[in-house]
């Protein structure tokens, strides 16, 4: 398989079968960037319609290994949208207040309102990824969270929030290259953390956790897409393409105005 791959319910995937180097079929950086610009133009039109319609919202979930490209995707794809009606929420280590509630409490608070596109940089899935790999809660507890997440996302869908989830798929070798680049560039040193090296040692555990989360939680209401992400310009174009397809499938319409409005004359 190449990608981007939409994971179908009941049809589990293996990440090793998806080529992280796939270029999206664009054949080159210039072609991909030109396609991205055209896609962003159409996305902005759909965003205007989403805002005017105000019956629906779009929630975009981004997950990846460290250095996988979440920030880059937001910068190159989603920053091209109108920031007035596009929000980005980054989920860090839970606070004391977060831990005093159920694991979805902080997530639900950040869900975008109707008319808005919301982007999650990390998400509810940290509670079946980091929590699982580091054994922060018992196995019986995190296993129940797949069902709880599916229930949560179905509730969102039934209440007008369209959910689309991306796993940005890179190789361990590509992660090493990107970590070394952070060390070599003084303007990127601040992004390097020794914690990244500790997490890197758990690569195989994280891959298994991601596969389970993707396979158990890709539903018709909230699908997962695995996006080959070694090639950054291809990643951006593929994510934008899926976002446009998602927004074009939403039943958006311009609001109807009262007949008398059309007859108003501005003196």
C-alpha cells in the first residue's frame, strides 16, 4: 500500500505495509506545491461556507511520532486558512486539574464550535499511546478507552462535528535524520529534547500502540488516514487533499435570507 490510506472499519492495516516515502503520486516538489496552493484556495472557499452555514464544525486530529511533522503540517496546510475561524489546540502532559477529571474532559472542552475548523496537535489518543507504552494506568483501563473514544467521536458526529484523523507516518531512520538536523541547526536547537531519545527507544512499542488505536478507532463517523510523511511536501499536499474531500462531502449551504432583504436599497 502507498497512501494516503483511509482505514476501513473491520479491515485492519499494518504500518509496515505503507510506504512512508511515497510522494503522493505528484512526481515532484513543484507539482505538489502547485497542487497544494490550488487545494488551499478551494479549502478557503469551503471554510467560508462552513462559517456562514454554522450548522457544522470540522475537527482535524494530527498524531505522529516525535518529529513526525505535526507542526509542519499545521504551518504549511492549516495556516493557509482564515485564523478567525480556525483554532489549534496542542495537548501537553495533563495538568493537575485535567487529572482530576475523566481523560476526555480536557478534549471535549477544546472541540470547535459550529462554523469553525479545530485542529488537535495530539489528542485523546495520547491516552491509548503514551499512557499505554509507559504503563501509566492498568491495561484493563486503557483497553476500555478505545470504546470510550469511539463513543465520544460518534457523539460529536451526531451533533454536527465532522472528525477526520491523520497519522503522519515516518520511518525510524527519518526520525534520526530530523533529530540530527535539530542538533546541527542553532535555530532548531530549542526543539531538541533528550526526552525524544528516551521515547525513541520505545519505537516498536509505539508502533504497536498506534496500529491498535488506528485499527480499533477508525469508524465511518471518524476515519483515520495514514499519510506517508517522510517527504514533507508530499505530506502537505496529501493532507490538504483529504481535508478538501472531507469538507466537500459535508452538506454545507449558504444561509437563506428573508425575501425582504433582497429588496433593501442602501441610500
